[in-house]
């Protein structure tokens, strides 16, 4: 479809980042895998919408890490908080 715009909607990622036990919570790797798949499509998303519970614990370190992860994408991103945030 010519001039079509595609977006990726991801919800409730519950990202958790534990430097001392990185294998306990693997949501970051799962999200990276999803992004790699989506951005390899012929019609790569121009926009990523993330809704609901972006991080699991809600610490400032979690949000900083999530921000870094999202900045690695070559797409516009928008996030909307969930019930736990």
C-alpha cells in the first residue's frame, strides 16, 4: 500500500532490570527480539506506541534503562502509563 504508515503497539511490558540477577527477568530481551522482528519487516513501523505498565518496579533506574532502550529504536515512540505507574 503506497504511502501507508505502520505502527507497532506494545502493551504491559513490565520491564524489569536487575543488574545483580539479569536472568531472573527477561522482558528486556523479549522486547528487543520483538523490535528486531518488527523492524525487519518490509513495512517497518514508523511509530511505536507503548501502553500500560512499561516497567515492573517503577524505580528511577528502571525508567532510565527503559528510556535508553527506547532511544535505541529508529522510530518515534510514545508511552502511556498503566495502572501500576
